[in-house]
């Protein structure tokens, strides 16, 4: 079942843009956006074009003034608003997956995403250029942190001089210096921290004791200390430039009207 809702802020998969003529343009992009009522804009009907996109639950239709921007600019600006995040895994959950970490994969994704951000054709407003600069800086920071973390599985000492807080380096001191006693001590401390937010804290202690008794216990320690200690700490220092309500509202105001048709949720 579907229902219509007027004036939603854009989200989801960008699917098509058509002028009020027999010709049709199509663009695509997958993103999420929050509904918002755009400011009313007066424009002659013959200068308006239709922009369509989809999310998992809704289909959206917006009207915009072709004298101000193009379909490509709208598509690329929306892509900028929601994109710019690296998805290559920098940590693992079990020792046997350490060998699957790939610096080449990370490098390739970073190069591709950065080139795409640089190539985006944006709506000609200063705020979008500013957002682009912030996204590029965030991307660089993500790449640097992910690369160092992946390298640390083979050489934990690279993290000692990394430009991150001492509170993050706390978790890798034993790994970086090859001090087994300190590794076990820090690992146990991490488990105690995790127990505070776990509904079955005793299960974490049992797992720690089992893994610490394994012949390859140092690899188990790497998995825990690099993934749940170091990376979780470092990840909090990265500005991911999430789209704010204000920016989403600014994007919505690029359209004269926005309508949506959504599936009913039981």
C-alpha cells in the first residue's frame, strides 16, 4: 500500500530528472535524507523540470528551476551531501581474517572516492564548495587512520608515533613493545571496559580467559586491542561530516516543491 506526502527532504537513490518536454534525462545515486519542507519559490512553469529519486521505502518527485541549476548539479550535490566515506575494513573479528586485510583494496577505494569527490559538479553556491573541502579532509583522515591500523597488525610500533591521543595509544603499548605481560594486562583492562556496557559481562571474561590460553593468544590480543581498543578510540577523532538538518534543509530549498510516495509500514 502507498500514500502520498508533500514536501519531504530528499533521500535515497536518485533515479531520474525530466524537463516538461518529450526529452528525458536520467541520473542515479543512493542516499538517505530527512523530510523537510522547502521554501516556496516562484518560477514560470516553462522553466521548471522534474527530478525523481528513490529510497528503500519512498519515491520522491521534486520540481526545480532550470535557469538556476542543472540535473547533474542537483545529482552531484546530493551525492556530496551523503557520500565520502570509506568502507574498506581496517580491523577483523578473528585471527584467521588478519591475512585478508588489504592495503591495496584500501588504496584503490580511497583513490576512487577522492577522484569522484573532486569531479562532482555542484550547485553554484559557496556552502557546497565548503562542504566539499570538509569531505575531502575527512576522507584523507579516514584513509590515514585505516592505513595505519592495517599496518599495525604486522608492525604495531608504527602506532607509537601516530598523531592520535595518548588514550588511544594506551591499548597498543604492549603490542608495540613486545611486552607480553603488558599485552595481557591491557587486554584484561579492555575487557573490563567492555563489561560495563554488556548485558552478560561474565561471558566476556570467559572468552578472554579461553583466548588468552590459546597458543596463538597474541593474535587474539591483536584482534581485541587493535579493533575494539585502538580503532574505536581513533575512530572517534575523525570528523565524518554527517549531513546536518541545516544542510539538508538547504538542499531541499533548491526545489520549488517536493512530493513523496511511500510504502505503508505495518
